[in-house]
C-alpha cells in the first residue's frame, strides 16, 4: 500500500507534472515542424533542385532481395529521409535556442531592474505626516 502512496506523491510532484507537459508539447511541436519541413519547405527546395522529391533520394545497395513477406525489394540507403530529418532537427534546435534566449533575456532584465517600492497610499502619507508632527512636538 505504501508503494502506491509513494508513487502518487512522486507523480504529483511539480517537476514530474511539468516534465510530462513539456514532453507532450514537445511531441506536438515536433509534428508541426515535420509538417513544415515535409509539406512547405521541401517541395520548393525539390523544385529548385530540378523536381527532386527528397523522399525518393536513395542509393540502391542490392536489387531484388526476397523480403520476409515473399516480395522482391531493394536494399537501399535512404539518404533523402535523412536530409529531411536533419532539416527537422535544425529547425527545432533554432526554435528552442530562440525560446531559451528570450527567457534568459527576460530573466536578465528582471534581475537588472531594481525592485522599486510602490508609491505610498494616501493613508500611509497621512500617517507619516501625523508621525512626523508628533515627533516634532516637545515632551
């Protein structure tokens, strides 16, 4: 019974929940970047390179190998998929770098700006005047 209680405490700890949210958002962000690369960036790049679809770029190592399903397939080195995955990674890395840089800039600005106390309220001003008036009276 205590094992379940310990796991519940562990799972509900703030860091674990934050990590879970980060993983879910990261996975969604990865899918968005993959779609950006596959559907928006690579087609124009392929056209500029003479109508090449990067998914079709491969080097045939051996032709006509009998696969486990009984069909003849080629053994290929799919470097086109690698290029697309590399572009995905670079875009994600730049995006994460920009977010971290923005967060660090905001932290530096917050640390650099001294905490300015709020202006005193009317009651505080009045109480200060009363205190000063009482101090100035002789005993």
